[in-house]
């Protein structure tokens, strides 16, 4: 173990998600801003939180309607994520400048960003002033998920959504290869995982007995819980290209094994 340095009492919890929050005020004006202080706070009922400085335009909009949407951006959207976090909505029309396709919310009036593979609709339950930021605790009332990320069991494959994280002032791509799976450390039988995970374990010289290769591609099927919209159908056809290239990668990997 390396020697530890006593560090000042600042929040160095890293990495964290970085998301785009969309909102709409009572006059119908829409806004988007970047948030890194967000997190899951409850499973049942499903709840999440965002921390927002009162001077933000988004603070005003969200407090007025008590609604917002959390949009998960892809790595291709990183520049837009940064831009929406450094330009105030009072001076800039960020939605127009970033050329975002805004879709009407299903369960709330706040819109969601179609370019984001996952969007989560929220209704604010309480606002707790903390200091620099106010904590907005919200119920999750619905979500929109790119159908190509779902398998036939309804599992969402976030690892294939090309998401990003934020770490101490910098943006990073999420790794596609899992290091393990929930509960694998105590599993009696080997848990099926991607072959990449096995090779990472080998690289790290850790236990490979609990991990066996996944020999087949996961079957992709549209999930019944997912309400398909015209927009998502359009996205599906463009995603097919991406899907095919993914298949090619997989078969190349198999051949080289
Ligand atoms: C990576 C990143 C993360 C941010 N996280 C937050 C946050 O969690 N809460 C917050 O109030 N502002 C956060 N900001 C700053 C706001 O996004 C920024 O001030 C934005 O311009 C406010 O927009 P608005 O005035 O249009 O609402 C973040 C900025 C960046 C670049």
C-alpha cells in the first residue's frame, strides 16, 4: 500500500455521472443544463436527486413546474455536455445552438433530448437548501430507452450506450467491459460474462474461476415495456448500422480467439 496523504475536506467523490437536465417553464420556454451532482436515492419508490445552484435559469424553471428530465449523453455529445455546463440559459439558447431534437415528455411537460439514448422523467418531491446548492429530490415517473439497448428479457445494456462519466474536471468514456457482475464473488457456479471480462481478470491476475465466457451474442428484441415512438423507430434504423458494426467486431473477436 502507498502512503496516504491527508487531504482537505472537499468532496472528491469520483467518478460521477454527468447528465443533461431538460426543463420547461410555465410559458413553455425550454432549457438544458449540465449536472454532475446527481444520484439514485431510492429504489422503491424509484427516486433520484440533483443538486442545483439557485442562480441557474434551470433552477427557476424546475422550481416553477417541479418537473425535469435527466438525459444520459453519449461520448459523441461530450462537447455539447460541456457547452451546456458553461453557458447560462439566460443569455444563450443552448437547445438551438446544440441542435438537440426535443421530444415531448410522456408523463411530464418537460421535454427530453432524442439524441440521448436514455432519458428519465422526474417530478420533484422536495427541495432541501444545503448551501451553495439546493438538493432536488424527485420521483422517477417514466423513462425513454433506445430499444436497441434492450435484450429480450428487458435488460438495458447500458455498457453499449457509449455513456460518459465525469472525474475531477474531466470527461471519460464508460468502459464496455465489465470487471465482474453483481454477486459473482460469492457465486457457486461460474457466472456467464463477456470473454473480455475474463481476459481483464487474467490481466489483473485475479480469480477467473467464477467467470465463464459468453459464447453467444445476446439476442436483441424490442421489449414490451418499451413504448416505441416514431422518433425511436427512426433511431432504430440508424442504429442498425451501429449494430451491424458491433456484430462485425464480435465475430472478429471470436475468430481471433
Ligand atoms: C461537468 C459539469 C457539471 C456541472 N454540474 C452542475 C451541478 O451538479 N449543479 C449545478 O447547479 N450546476 C452544475 N454545472 C454548472 C451548470 O451546468 C452551468 O452553470 C449552466 O450554465 C447553468 O445553466 P442554466 O443557467 O441555463 O440553467 C455543471 C457544469 C459542468 C460543466
